[in-house]
C-alpha cells in the first residue's frame, strides 16, 4: 500500500523499500518493530512529537533503542525547553496514529530534528505513516525529504 510518505519519496525520485510487519497493538515499541523487520534497533528510527517554548511543534527522530534528550532537543531547536506532546495531541497535530508517526508528508510541515547517529548507517528504517509498514532508505535521502537538522538529541534509555 502506498502511503503519503511513499508518494512524497516517489515525487522526489528517492529510492526506498517498503517493509511490512505484523502489528501488535499492545507492543508498538521500536525494538519490536526492528525485530520484525530484521534490523538492529539502532537502525530503526522513531519519530516523536514535541513542543518547544519558542518554536512550537517539532518532530524529533531518534534511534529505536534510545530515548529523546529533551534538553538537547531544546538547545538544537533554539528553545529554552521542549516537552513531548500528550498522546491525544499526536494525531490531530500530525495526521498519524501512535506507532505510525513519520516526518514524511505529515499534516503540517513541522521542523524535523534527527539524531546524529542517523549518519552511521547506509540504510535506516522509519515509519511509512501507518502501523505495519516501515520505509527503508538512505539517511541522506531521508534528511533531504524531511529537511531535517542533525544533532545529538538521543540518550541511553533510563535503566539500560
């Protein structure tokens, strides 16, 4: 199934691969998705919706095995502070449901901030804009399509 994210990549002539997986609504964790599509969790990037006190809504893209460093995101985005939006705000803001949020072809063109580890890989995986489908593509192409800013915004998960 072609998603808006895939259509955007097609329009930009960016090569990608769609990879489907079985969705477990009780386990939408990036680590589980990574296992299902056969990639290490650090290569599967999750998109989180945040709000900065100056910039407003922004998207943060971090490796599946890490968590967002809100202080680092605030510094990179030019905000004094940033916080993750509530789950009930995610779909109205992005047009996507939890587990299907992507920085590609969203409802609005929010600023995108991507963790610097994205540059370590030849191919990364991001949500295709729906649960059950991932897009695999080159990091440089992803950054071009999202006009993403790269920086250190991820940290080890608490208790890891």
